């Protein structure tokens, strides 16, 4: 459907709920997928589920090793990446007055700085190949803010501004950079939310339900495909109408 056959793709945060669905979506479209994350057992489980994918355990918070990781991925994928999906992210929630500098810095370092470096070193390969798609996963919180998530909101807002700047810089190089912004999605993270609070969240969503990881994965695949060749610097919201930006 999205004509992604044999496209060479890196997916970060591949072992989470949304990451799993993104991997599945690209596998279904016969792309060549390299899945990465920090949990080796979950990566092996993903490989068992989708035998044709490549896996490479890597901690993207290790900034000094990201260039090497991209070079290794280039060899594993036999050239590329042609598509980079920056899905990995962390939270360290706390009210701002109680938030430690470490909690602030850890979230900014992984969510924003790691995204910058992964894009930077992938772009070098894409420019050489005169083709590339980057999709950065942000969050509805980047647009609305959220109590106890000043660090997370800042990091995800930063991704949007960063992606717009990249889109302007590399549009003439046949490289598209976009964002997908999920709302509340059914994952292990939302499973932990208290039932009453979850009901309150759903009451504020016009679609009257949480989204599924597949809802996010489908948009990610579309933005990675040639169907989206004239879309760059945009953020596609996947939130059931919770935020209309």
C-alpha cells in the first residue's frame, strides 16, 4: 500500500508498544528493518516474531557512540538508512519545583539531543544517496503541556522545531523530515494509569477512546513512503481529536 518494499529502515525504541507496531507495519510492507532498543531479550523476541528483521542493541543516550551505531547500521542494511524513525523516548515525571536537574537533563539528553545526533549522522548517508525520510515521534504534550511533565514537554516541543529546521535545510536534497504526534495510546505505559483517571482522559477525547499503536504506525509508514514526497516540516496529530493544532 505504501510502496516500502526493500526500503532500508532504522526504528529506535522498537521494543515498546508503538515501536512494535511500527516494526510490524514496515515488515508488512516488505521493508528491510533494523530494530534497536536497550532490552536485548525484547529485541530477540521481536526477531523471533519477525525473522526477516535485523536487530542491534544500542543505548541512544550514549551520544559519543551514535555515529558508530549509524555506520554499523549502514553496513548491516547494506547501505542506508533510507528511512529513520526516531521513536525512542523516556519520561522522568515530577512537578517542576521538585524536578531535579538530573531528571530534566536525562529527558532532554535522550529525547532531544539523541534525536539530533541520530538525524545528523543519518543525513550524511541520505545526502550521499540523494534520498531520505525521517519521522520523529513527538507527543500531544508538546502542544498542550502536562502537569509534571515540563521536561518531557520541552523535549518533545524541541523535536518539532528541530524537525522544521531540518526540513528547510534538506528539502532540496530530496529528503523529507516530519513528525507524528500521538495522543493517549494503548500501551504498557497507559495500562498503568488508574482506571478513574483513564476514564477522565477518555472523556476529553472526542473519539471517546484511546488510540492504538497501529494508528501511529500507519501514519509513520505513510510519511516514510513516496506518497508523502511533497510533505515536509509537518506534524501529523494522532489523538482522536484531543488536540486540534
